[in-house]
DNA sequence: TGTACATCAGTGAACGCGCGTTCACTGATGTAC
DNA sequence: TGTACATCAGTGAACGCGCGTTCACTGATGTAC
C-alpha cells in the first residue's frame, strides 16, 4: 500500500506560506524575535501545524538562511550577467553596488546571515557553508578574469607574508587551484564592501551623510583605481 | 531632615556588581539574551532589587553600551599614546590593530555596539551617539596629523563628488572645521577595519585562515601603502 | 459504482519555562532629640 | 547615653505574557476491493 500523496489542492501552500510570513516578520522586527507561534497566528493556523513542515524552529531558520544566501548570490550574478566580459572595472563596480543594493533592500536578511548570530541557534555548517560559498562565486570569477587578463595590480598591495601564503595555499587547493592573490583580493574586496554596508545598516554612519550611497560610490571607485 | 546617606559598607557594590555580572553573561551568551532575572539570580539577589539601580532593563543596556564605547575609546587611545607623534604609519597601524584586538577580546561587547540591534531595545541617541563619536576621536586625530604634515596621499582616492563634498561639509562644520578629506578617510579607514573584524567575529572568514590576524595585518599594511 | 478503510495535515489543550515589572512588606541603619 | 522614629535597599509573591514543543484527536481525502 503506497502512501497517499498529499492533496496539494486542498490547502494553501503552507511550506511556502510559512517561509513567506517568516520573511515578512523578519523584515518587520528582525530574525532574533522570529517565533513559530507568531508565524502560525498570522497564517491563521494552529502552531503545531508547522511541525508538519519543519521539525523545529531551528530548521526553519536554517531554511531561511539558505534562501537568503541564494537570494544574495542571485542578485550578484544578475548584476554582471549583462555586462561584456572585458569591462572589468564595470563588472567589479556592479558587483559591489549590487551587494549594497541587496543589503539595503533586504537589511534584515542581510543581518540574518551576516549580523550577530541568533541566540540559542546554531547553524549546521554542512548546510550553511556551501550556500555562503556559492554567494562568493561571482566575485571570485570577476577578479579571476581581471587577473587572467593581467590587469590586476597585485604589486599595489602589501607583500604576502609566508603565514598568509600558507593559508591561502590551503584555500587554493580546496578551490581547485585558484591563484592565492585572487582569493585574497576577493576576500578583502568583500570585507571592504561589507564594512561600509554593515555600518550603514546598523546606523553607524554619521547622520551628515544623507545618502550613504555616495560614500559607497567613492569607496568602490577608489577600489577600482587601486585594483586595476 | 536630610535624606539618609546610603550605607555603602553594609552591602556589596550592587551598582557595579550588576554591570559586572551583566558583562559576564553577555560574554557568555550575547546581549540579546541578557535578562534582569538571570543577573539577579547570579548575584543571589531578588530580581526587583535591580530596580533600585536601573529603572528598567533598557536603562541597564544603555549603560552597558556607553561603557563599551568608553572601553573601546580607551583601548584606541592607549594604543597610540606611547608612539612618537611623527611615526605616522606606526600610529595608524597601531590604531587598526588595537581595534581588532579589542573586538576579538571582547567580541560580545563589540557586537553589542556594532552588531544587529537588540530586539525591542531602542538606544537613546543623545546618550549613545556622543559615546560613539568619542571612540572615533583618536582615529581622526591621527589622520589629521598625517594630513597636517602633508603626507596624506589624497590623490590616490577617487575624486570627491559634489554630493559627497556637501555631506562632508556639514560634518566639517559640526566638528569645528576638520578638513573633509580627513573625515572621509577616517570613515573609510574605520569601515575597512570594521569589515574584516566583523567577518572574523561572526565566523565568516573561511576556515583556511587559521589565524585571521595575518589577513588583518596585510590589509592594514596595504592601507598604509595607500594612505601615506 | 459503492463501501470500508488507511492516511495524515491540521487541531486544541496542555506542559514547563523564563521574562519584565508591580506591589505591599520588613527590618537593619542612621538620626534627632 | 537612650529612645523613638524616618529612611530605603532588598524581599517574596504575584501578574500577564509569549515561547517551543508534545500529545491524543478528528475528519476530509483518496484508495482498494
């Protein structure tokens, strides 16, 4: 006797609906206060129903985190897909700009993946880390292309210490041979963009900056001058 | 009839003790889960006693935030106070290094002031913002000294757009005339340092970096090459 | 085609928990005379 | 010096709240014959 298939038509799509409402509530008051009961309430559903879809609150949070990384990865990919491959500065700028754009638009998603870890929640690394790595792929690809074209001005950076070279070597092996300087520059490009975005999202940019985007634009342009 | 003075000797210093335990608990499990009852429990004190010292949980949090900013400001000041005034690169490096050092040592304090805002807590800007600005003073001072010595390589940065110039001009007025480029460079120096530190503290640096300090060192040295 | 039956998504009550805050109190302390 | 008294830091009980999770259930659905 085969198990009866779910009657998809009978009921609203709860699997998706739960996540939709969860995102909505996260957008309103942050991930730390996300509660199954509040989600159920807004769905006009009994709280235990959610357990038919997610075995626990933490599993729902994990699913949301993965979705957030995928959403970011997609935004980054899209930002460069229509730019000619050889327009290096434009591509790098577009990535940085899209990163901030996504972060500002979905600031609570951004904080969910990059902010203070949620109390009493531990992300399962084997699920969460691949998603995080995927989000970095477009950036590494763009920098790799610049490097391959011989346009990356590596000499403008402080020399690689042996210790750092060793660590980057390990990373190189794991990525199937991407040049250490590419990995390094991707990492620090990310950290520079991340730093400004994080300050903006958490409200630490002095209020004189009516439009933090201008600050961001100059920083990105400075990065271009420095990298290429 | 004058009010009776508190009997300081009779009891332990609860005003300080409350904060000490609060810091301890924040260090253990983060600021988001800080609870008056838990603090009282660890102090072997009835929970309502705390209300003799702080009118509400939020006021305690505010006091902690101010302390955290002061602690950071102090660490930054100390890092440069024994360096000769004309050793510009060393001073800038020391500031960045001390920033990371403080952040790594007191990561939960760092997250308290720079991480995801605590849910259902709103910091009173008039208390919190001056403390935050004070923490920036040593950095601005060092960059100002470099600028005054004519050693700041402003031409290496992307040109100032009119919009950004206007915003920096407002900031300049509020600071009593500090040159806009000084303010700008202080802001982006901070954001670069902050970006790497934040990634490290939230566990986003790839695990291949056994010692993220090396990553940080190269970034700081690169900043020095670029700034001076 | 009709009927007995297995499935299982959703339910409502309940458990135990911890929280911030209020309230009337109590009892040691220091003061005024 | 001794005593009546005002002070007020700390107390214990209580309020109302929301949470994650468990449990036995129910009833519409689809299936096997």
